[in-house]
C-alpha cells in the first residue's frame, strides 16, 4: 500500500512459523468487554481491568451501566445499547467512564452486536484510553507526511535487509522508483553503489543496536550517470514496544554540494602545497638536467597527483646558447632534446617517451611542437588513436601508450622572460580523471616557475662552458718535455660552475735545459678569473724566458697583478737545473710544495710564505717580500705542487687534510699519472666548490754541467 507518498511493500502471505506478538495493539492496550442482552457483563479481558480498574471477579455479572457509567450518562448509554442490540449498527465514540477509584476517564469505544449459534445476541465493546489513541493519531499525523515530504531520503528495511518503505526523496537520490526498491536488498536494488559496505553497516546496526551516523558514500546513479555524487547515510535499529528487533531505518542526505566544495577546497590546498613545494624543490641548483628532473619528479609525486607520466623537453637552440623561440605562428619543424622523464609508478610507458639526452626533430603537427610554436597549452582531455599518433614519437610508442591506458594529455610551454624554452608534457594512465582547465592552470604555474630556473641554469651552463673552455685553452696542452724531469699534471674544475676560473699551471722550457714550474690561483671565479689567469700565465712565460730568479719573477708578477683591477693571486714558482740537480723555489701566499724522497716520509716544505700577488705594493719592483729557497734534488725525488682546492674544504681542518695528502704520498711510489689520479680521487669531493691544479715533477738522471756534451 502507499501512504501519503511513502511507498511500502504490500503485505505478503503469513509466515508458516508463528512470530512473537507485538506492535500497535500492544501500544493501544485494547480492552474487550462482552454484555448479554440485558446489559450484564459476561466477558472481561485483562486489558479491561487495566483500563477500568475492576477485576474480572468484580465485573462479571454486573450491569455495565451501573458499574462503568456515571449517573448523568446512564440514560444515554442505555439508549445507545438498545439501538446496537436492535441491529441499528455499531457505535463508536469517546465516552467518559467511571474508574474503580471513583475518577472519570475518557475512553475511545467501539460497540457492535454479536450473535451466537442459538440466536442469542450480545454486545461487544472494545475500548482504549483516549489519551493513548490521540497520541498515536498525532504520531501518525506527524510521521506520515514527514516521511513523504522529508527533504531527507528515508527507508525502512526488515531484518533480511529488504526494503519495506521508501520515501520520494530516496527515490530521487537513488535515481530509481520505489517499486524497484521494495522487497529487494540494497545489493539487488542498487548494484551501482558499494552495497557490500552498506549492507555490512546495516548488519552491524541490527546486531549491536548502536547507530552508525554520517557514513559517507560516493557513486553515480542511473538518473545522473555523468556526475559523481556524494551521500551521508545514518543507520538506526528499529524495535517494537516489547524490544523485538523488526528492522533498520536508513536516513540519507545528498551532500554532493558540500562534498564538492570540500573537495575543491582540498584541491586548492593541494595545488598551493604543490606550488609551494615547487619553490623549494625545483631549481635547487644551476644544473640544467637536474632542474628538469626536479620538475618531472615533482608533478608525478604521489602527493601531487597531477600526472602519471611527465617529460621535460627543451628546444635544441636553447641548449646551444641561442635565443629561445618567441611564441607566435609557426609551421616548421622543431628540434628538441629530452632532459627528463619521470613516472608515478613502475610502468613500461616511460619507454614511449623520448630517451633522456636524445635530440629529436618533430613536425608541426606533433602536439609538443604546437605547444612551443604557439606558446600556449595543448589539452587533450580524452585521447583517441589519432591523438596518440601526435603525442608519441612513433607508432610503436603510440601502441605502448594505448596498452598502458593513456587517456588524457596536457602539454604546457616553458616560458621564461617572454621566450619559449621547451615544454612540460603530462599523461594520465591510472588516474581515471581527465585533465581539466584547473590542471592546465596548475601545470602552467609550475612550468613558469621551473622555466625561470631552467633559463637561469642554461645561461649559467653557457657561462660555465665558456669559462671552462677559455681556461682549458689557456692551460698547456700537452705537458712539455723537460730535461731531467718527467712531469704529470691535472686540472679539475669545480663541481659547481661558480667555482670554475682562476687555477693554472705551467711547465716552461728555459735556456741550458732548465725548466720553470708554475702553479697559481687567481682569486674569483668565472670568465673574468679565467681571463686574468691567462694574462698572468702569459706574463709568467715571458718572465721565465729572462731566466730571472724565482723571487724576482714573483716581484714582477706582483707589480703586474696590482694593475689588473683589484686582482689577487697566489703562486708557487720553481726553476729546475738538471745539470746541478738544483731547484730554486719561491712562494707568493701559496700552499708550499711537498717533497717526496724514496725511503723517507713526504715533507711539506717549510718555505717563506710570501704575500699574495697584487698585495705587495710597487716599491722598487721589490716592495713585496719574496724569498727564493734552494733545494738539492736527486734522481727519484718528486716535487708536488698544487692549489688550495686540493686540500681545503668547508668541513675539515686544513692540518687534517694536509696530513691526509702526505699519507697518500707515503709508501711505494706509483707511476706519476696514477699518483695524480689517486690524489684527486681521495681528496676531491664530488661537490667540490673550487677548482684544482696539480703538478708532479719526477727527477730523472741527467749529466752534470761539466760532463762531455753538457751545455755551457
């Protein structure tokens, strides 16, 4: 039957097994009284005793009018009784009755005539407390319209979890009519929802009696399959007046709007968090490849949830140090280099991306080409087979992406200072949601921030390459042949481009088989330091040709350095005379050389330190205090010259580092080249912030000056 718009299941056949009593009759506590034709009480129910106060023994055989009716209503009651007994029909109404305690109470009566098999007639009266009846009526008057007109979805299910009542709002929420609910379980009626969780919640409530409130669910209904909706459901156990469990009530509220608002707020917080993390995790260094990798890793991170696969590609012209492409119409092809590829999970789809470090030319119809050509994002919410051909690098890659479930694509340009550097490409495979315009905005913000870092890195890299090229061009290639010496050297730039610049070394042939050895360090970094180093190296070679004493050479270099725009440098200058086996050395604020002699511990030479070049003043070309020290060397001796980048670090004491250097030179001597490699491997950190120059000179036997054939 249908009651005031709330749909209920039709009464079914009686159960074969008896059930426990209970329900509305128990609430009403209906009293039954039977009168004979004369009005005497012949039957008296226990409920009559509860209602009127008289026991059966007291009531049976008494005239009902005398026992139950006050004097003023006796005539009226007798008249009504006569009409009922005469076949005038049933009578119903509210009537005051006399209680045993003497009080008068209102009771709701129903009176009807009865006839037995012998033709005898009786009167049956059933009665309830009028207040109880009115209370039930009020409850019904309130509950029935409330259920039917409620803005909440309401349902009642029996103990077998079958719907027995569904109100109109629940019909609208679930998107199916009431008749498709009634008599069915949630699993049968609502297969499009997570009914396993719903039914488990209902069984829990039936078993424990404890309500379950605000149980959230998300799904799509047949009436609105294109939109995801959210509901809050609460479950209550239903019991009859005797406490018997008769079912479970369900209250459902459509909370889609608040759910979406909360999700949008959470999404906004996630996006702000992602942008904030981009500020501290992208562009941590001025390394171009690392910056691109940081961007790719960020957008596929689990917390980001932006993409399942990301690639960063830059235009080859950008890497070559040229002017980046300006956004605008373009119909030609574009040459890209892949800088980074990252995936949110282990997937074969990374093989579909351009290999990192590989340069590839793409036609104008490829989506990444369109992105950099126009300087605008390219969004493909739902990828088709045709789209894959314009996303992947070739047919095999397109097939691989299709197998991996690629369904949505987004490319945003990397624009810095008004110029397009490349593009950030994003794919979704496992994430079921397509890219939308909010994703375009977020990806564009991340790309803009990253593009500035990439642009800084590429210019920094360009400046670094320039400085390094200049410096290496100015350094000797290869080491010269020297009389009585075997020479090995190394130059190693700083890990960071900012450290490249002023270290230099040289081995300069001099008259009479002599050789000048030089290691120096111009303070500062970059192209300016490298250029200054070139000037000092040229000046040093010129002075070396004059055959001057090392201290005098340093005085001239100090004078020259003082005129080079606030330049300061350190230097060790040594001359080797193979015929006298004598080495003359002078320092200008530079770390002292190390003498390695067979059978003895390596020695850090205690030489006058001197002052750095550029700080000694002009004077008479001797204002700075430089001193020459004479060393007598024998075949097999080694002299190790180096710059401070070999031994100085931010975290270690200099004495400890020098001890380590001496320890590495202790023991059986390795070949010169192997010794250089050993020192650099042990002493240089991968992230060293300064460059280093290293020269090792090994003394070889050479004829003395007065030997036949020796120069005079």
